[in-house]
């Protein structure tokens, strides 16, 4: 009787996870893009009236990291080349890199976040630590615990090698290492989410707790999607949907499996497989939502061109 009970529990667990992802993706899709966009950090924070642009640091040559980068990126580039649509023209990397920086920088300036450091393919742990120590919005306790851990991660896993974009709330640094405007826009959205908190150090550490990152992911996704809609960045918005939904669905299931009792006999590989499946379902849901939104967006764009309006709504 006990043996027959295990398979049924496994099926119920996986079925429940799939249903949960579909329901959340469906509900989330209806509320991602808000009716209006709120610029800045809110009334409870002093507005940044500086007109100076963000401080940008560009990394130079780094032979050791460059060798590691070539090794890590070679199979990824080969995979993309293998599956690339031959009818689709290949994007110019220089143009994409410029877009990646410009989109993030414009977002930060419009949201009064000109004091966020922007690093372009930069690897400098000493500077990161100096910025953490000089950050007045983080308490000393969190600087020497969470901040120190972030510097260690930054040092061991250089984003430049893996082409990862990231925002570090402890050093107030947006690191751009990819040629992906959607990624840099999302990370810029993270900076707004962190900076809109009173206790930034505590909030940053809480992101390591179960389920807390899901709320942040949903909030940031809603913000950047609304921002893209307001500024008529449909090409970016269209690509954000499947990526954001896949991340959200995957994180929901992976976090949820932390609370699945081990007594039901699920094998160790069930959680990662379920998380991957949830990501696929979330990505597919995102593509469906993008297709549903596209006619409305394109019609509004044509109407606004006729009326001389530069954005879809304000």
C-alpha cells in the first residue's frame, strides 16, 4: 500500500505545480502592464534633481578573464549559430552593446537614479568594496556581512566572463556585461526596487529567503513592462514577456519545492526538472501574452503617429 501511494503523490505534486504555474502566469499576465507609470522612488524619498548623467566605467583588456570568457562563451555562440534563423539578419554586436547601455541609462535618468554607478565589462573587486563602504544607505552590519559576500561572489564568478548583467544594492552598481537590452533594463528596474526601500541592507539580505524573490521579480517585471509600454519600446517589451514569465514560473516552483515533504518519496531530480518545466510553461505563456498584446500596441502606435503623440499613454 505504501509503494502504490508514492507514485500518486508524485503525480499530484507535479500536477499541482503545473496548475499553479498556469494560474499564476494567467493572473500575472493580466496585471503586468499598469495603466500608468510612476517615475522616481516615491514621495517618501527626496527627489534627485541633479542633471548629471550616471558615472560610467568601462573595463579594459584583462588577459586572464578574456581567455576564460572565450572558453565559456564558445559553446554558447556555437549553439546560437547552429539554431539561428538564416532568414533573420544577424545583429551587429556593437549596436546591441550601445542599445544595452542606452536603454538602462535612460531608465535610470527618468527615475532619478543618476547616482547609480554603471560598469561596462568592468572587473574591479577593490572598487566594489570601496563603494560598499562609502554607501550611506547600507548599515555597517550588512556591509560586512551581505556586502562582503557579494564582493566574494563578484570576485569568484566575474559577470564579464559569463555575460551576466547585475545590480548590487550594497555597492549601488549596475554591471552590464551582455549585449542584451532587455537584461540591462530589468537590472536597472532592480535598482529602482532596491532604492525604494527604507532598509536596503535588510531588504537585500531578505532576497535570499524563500518566496521573497518572487515578489520582487513580479514588481520589477511589472515596472519595466509598463515603462516599455509608456515609451513605445514594443520590441523590448515583446522579448521581456517570455523571459520574465519563465523566470517567475521557474522561481515559484523551485521555491515551492522547499516545502514539499520528503516523505512522499520524490527523487532528488524532481525539483530541477519541475523548475525547468515551469520555466518552459512560463515562457510559452509569455509568448502568448506578447502575441495577444501586439495588435493593440501596434494599433496604438499608428494612432499616436497620426496624432503626433510620442508615447502610447502617460
